[in-house]
C-alpha cells in the first residue's frame, strides 16, 4: 500500500524541498540583481575614474585643452587637438572606405550570391571580424606599410612635378607607409566585416513580399536594392554606419602600429599623426609626470564621450528598426 | 542609348561592383592569413612552448606570454561567466522590462563597445595604483570586464528564447521561480550559454591594450598573479616594434598562435550552435 | 432560427443553463470574474467539477475557456496585472481568499513573468496539476522529468522513487515505450510521447484535479487517440478538466461539458444531453457547426 502523496486535509510535510524555500528564492534573486548592478557600477566606475583622473588636466588647461596641439612633456604643456583630429579623421576616412565595400559585400551575399556558397563566404567574412586587432597591426606594419611606401608613396613623390599642387600637398609625407591614410585603411579592413555582417542581418529582415513586389514590377536588381531594400532599412543602415564609426574610434592596436605617432596636426593625408587611443597606448606606461598622466586620462575621457555618443545613437537607430 | 539598355548596364555594373567588393574582402582575409602563416609558421618549434622570451640574439620562446595569457584569460572568463550569467538571468527573468532593467541593458551595450584601452585605464586606477604594482589579477579583471557584457547579452537572449510554458510547467508543479530557472531554464539554454562564453573568450584572448597598464608584462615565466604577468599580445607588441629581426620573427609566431586560437574558438562556437539548432 | 423542436426556456438571458453534477464535487468555481488589467474576460462563471469524472470546456476562440482553466490552478497570479475575484473551492477551501493565497501573492509590477508566493500556494498548486497545449518536457531524463515534482516536496529513497516513476508512466500509458530508456532525455521522444510524459509528470504528485489545455491539438490523430484513451483510464484516480476545440473529442471522452461564449458559461450539462439536446440556441449553433 503506497500512501497518497497528499493528504487532503493537511499540507504536505515541508521537508527539504530543494531550492523551494523562500530564503533561497530571495537569495538567488538578490544575486542576480547584484550582478546586474555590478555591471552598472563597472561602467559608472569607468566614467568616474576617467573624469577624476583627467580632472587636473582639464583644470590646468581649460577649454584650450581641446584646441591646442602642443604636446610637450618637458614644458608640461598638453593639448588634445592633435590626437582628437587624428582620431576623427582616421575613423571617418575608414568609414568612407569601408561603407561602400560593406554594402557591396552584404548586398552580394543577400541578393546575388548562389545559395550554396553564400553561407561559407559569410562565415569567412565573419572570421575576418574575429581576428584580433594586434594581428591587423602586425600586418599593417610589416606588409601594408612597406607596400604602400614603395608602390604608392614613392611613385607619387618622384612624380610630384607633374601633379597639381593641391594633390602633391595632399600626399606629401615620409615614404614609410606609416601615416594617417594607411591607418585609415587598416581601420577600414577591421570594421568592414563587422559592418557587413550587421548590414546583412538587416537586409534579411526585409519581408520577402516587399522584394517580390518590387521585382514583380520588372525592376532590375540595382533598382530593387537601391530604391526599395536599402531605403526600407534606412534607419538601421545609419545605425550600422555609426556602429562602424564607434568601433573605429576606439581601435587601438591596429592603429598604433601604423599611424606614425607624431603629435600635432597631420599636414597631409600621408603624414604621420596620432589618435587618442594610440597616444595613450604609447605613453601611459612611461608617463613622465602626474600632469602627463592626467592629460592622457583626460584624452581617454574625450574618447569615451565620443564613442558613447556615437554608439548610443547607433543603438537607438538599430533598435527602432527592429519593430 | 535607350532606357532599357541603360538600366541593364547599370545593373550589371552594380552586380559586378558588389561581387568585386566581396572579392576584396575575401582577398584581405587571405592576405592576412597568408602573412601569418608565411611569417609565423616557420618560427614554430618546441622552443616556443618551452622557453621564455629571449634577449635579442639569444634563443627563446613565448612560454611566459602563453602561460600568462592563459591564466589571465581564465581568470577573466571565470569572472565574466559568473557575473554575466547572473546578470543576464536577472534581465531575462526578473527585472528586464523595468526602467532600471532598460538602463542596465543599455549600459551593458555601452560596455560591450567601449574602447578596451579605457577599461584598462579604469582597472589601472582601481587595482594598480592603490596597490602600487601591476599584476596578473589586474589583467584578469580587465579582461573579465571586457567579456562580461558579451556573456550577459548572450545569456539574456538565450534565456528569453525559452518558451514561457516551460516556466509555467515547472511552477505549475509548485517549484519556486529561482529553482525553475536553475534546474530547467538554464539547462534548456545550456548550449547557447556555452556559446556566449566562447564568444567572450574569443574576444579577450586577442586583447592587448587593456593589458598594457594592468599586467604590464614579464619577460620571465611568472605564475604568481599578484605580480606583473606576461601575455602573448603584450609580448608581440613589444617585439614587433623593436628593431631586432629575431624578436620580430617571434612576434609573428605569437600573432599566428593568437589568430589560430581565436579562429578555433569561433569554429567550435559555430559547431555547438549548429548542433543545438537541430530540433 | 425558430426551430421549435426544442422549447426555449424563458429565463434571465445572462444566467447559464446549469445542470449540476449529482456526485461529490472536488473543485468548484463560483461567480468567477477574471481581469487582465482593466479588461474583463470572465463574467460570473460557475464551474462544478465532479470527482473522478472528465469535464470538458468547449467554445469558440476567445470564449475564455483557457482563461478559466488557468484560473483554477492560479497560474495566472504569476503574471502582474492579472487577477480573479469570486470563489474557487478545493475540497471546501477557497483558493482565492485563503490566507495562503493573499498577501505576497501578487506578482510585482515589472516582474517579467512569474513569481510564486510561498510554499502553501505551491503546495496548493501541486494538488491541481496542469498539462499544456504544447508538450513541454524538461531538459532532463525521462526519469527526472517524472520525478521533478515529487522531489520538490518529498525525500524519497531510490526504490520508492522508482516505484512512483513506474506507476506514473504506466498510468500515462508510456511505461512500455520508455522503460528501457528512462535515463535518456525527455526531448528525444515523439510529440505524442512527450505529451504523455507531461501527463505522467503531472500525475506523479497525485493531484486531485488534472487540468489539460488543448492537450492534443499539437498531436497527430494516432497520438491523440492514445492520449484520449489514457485520460479515460485516469478518470478512476483523478478528476479531469479538459479544454478542447475538438467537439468530437469532447463528445467522446467527457462526462460533463460546459459551453462558453464571450467569457460566460452558457450551458453546463452532462455531455450527451448538451450535444443531443442543447437548450441554448448558441450552444446548438456551436455544436452543429454553424459558427466557431
């Protein structure tokens, strides 16, 4: 005779039901909440420590910190303009190079590529995204830079007599391949797979009926893509652009190897320069004084605000697209 | 030329351009992998895994960097998985729809895309400066901070995918909320959570910038995490920018090792993801 | 419309036509109202469930039959913003106003979904089992699936648990098919088998009432037949309430049937009578297929 599980009149014995107790429920929930709050605190911590660490520099130099391109550890005079300009220029340039490529790749994979090789190619492009930036940096320094110096810069230099003066001014620079332009190129290669992957996902959200309707009217591929598909995901597309921009802004290692690391404004496209990230990477460990360190951290705060703004807008645009 | 022909030509040009773009992207992948193999593979030998980094001109390997990277990545992943899974669970199961939850989710995304060098600065301020020393712990924490948003995000996504009836079925039997999560939902999402861990690991194994001011580097094999520790990326950074040929060769070997590790993890992640999508 | 074969009884059009079961009631809902936030979806529903019988709830989509079912085991109060008023009597004890049911029961606003209040309600919930429309085996072995509920409340020795698992699987007509693979994952079973596993899981804790929400709608005809057979045999030990949109199914297996429409109980009678001599025109229209 097996006893019934439950007596009808009394509640079952409160033996140790695993994880059933009110207390264990509360503890678990508390742990989960604590972890989520820890995340919040970590990010807040980053911002706060950057602000505190960089404060001495802001106090000392005031608004001039952003406009001065001086960078003199001996005189303790620091200005962020050079790295800031370098950061923005390389990122924007990278975007200009990467955007058409990323669009082309994603459109190709979604519209034109035969189904059976589309997936492997997409995977290959995503693998490109996973390669760590230091590998890009090495490749840039040892492969791209020399090639660029020999095959682009030198010919342009020897030919400079025949070039219009604005062009020769634009491409003036030491022919070692380490300059703003090559850094932008490396950045472009880095953000290309990322942007094309996200953009491809966006395109795949377009309902089949929309595409079919457009084709049904007799449009060519080009017309369907440019007039129907891309406008359909317009907001998300801008979001993708900003995501790419955000990544480029913060990229450190790939750029540090190949940007030439000179302070001050770059004078031409092929001149060396610096970005915020490369400056910090190069100088922080051996910063000569507290003010030097503070200036570097202040640079970091500027970078954070830049990337935060760009990424916030990007997320908003992408999120609103998902409805 | 009449309109129809013009449209056709435009279209063909367009298709060609798109195909060309894809070829360009693939070409870069091939070029980079080729360089890695061509310049790094030749330097691969037993010494790499048994000897510490050498002075210029002497024989040596990358053992200190390899061990240091492994140790700090493991520390980082342990931290990231614990915090990330719990935080992702909170977002998916408890407070994700509240205003506070939206804020946490948003800030998680910000941390996900934040420049890693800034995370390194932060950890410097809290773990290096107060203790007057670089350490493996600081490096591990920095890596953990970079991986945790990935784990959180993947956890939340994977848990939200689980059907509500699964939760109801558990609770209809009288089980508590947390118990249902731990004994049913986590298990059901298991493969997805594992992939999140892999993705996080793939990201941090190649990170250099945050390690520059947290673990700094150590030319000797050091297993004490309270001391500065070497890592593959920082060794590569130092060697690549040096003037010595043999150091530069070692840098390529290191780059190859990292690239292989990251690619391997990515592939494993994909295989796991594909396995679980079999109904 | 004016079919005078059956006399239409003049009465308050809102009041349901109820023929209360003669036997002992294990569960009874009285004047149940249910609210999703501000909107009401059940209006003064009465539902008597006789012990050891199968009671079917039928009606067009949106009539409230699933809502009514989910109200009975209070699974609704795991979602914020949903609540019920009225009485639900389980062996005389009112689930809605019982001390164990008030207080920290309500889910907090902002909770994503579910939040059980305390052990007493959990125990209450175990006395009323539920099987859902889509088979939901837990990601664990067949054995662990069945044992899950039991382990929440009791520490049983391995031998005792083996016995319980076997008995539940036998009752659910699944034992023969799985007895050699009790340790394999529950997810590896076919749809019909998974659903019977869920039944076994539900009855392992020996609830007094077993609620089933369209349990066969995701199954093929063969599995459906098997499930129906199982339910009829389970009647000896359990009281069963089944929501179904399949009229033939209701007619086949149930002893009592309640027809609902727009959140109200329209007619509740012994099954044969409801199908052969429906007293409300609405009921007649529905069972003859004129709508729904």
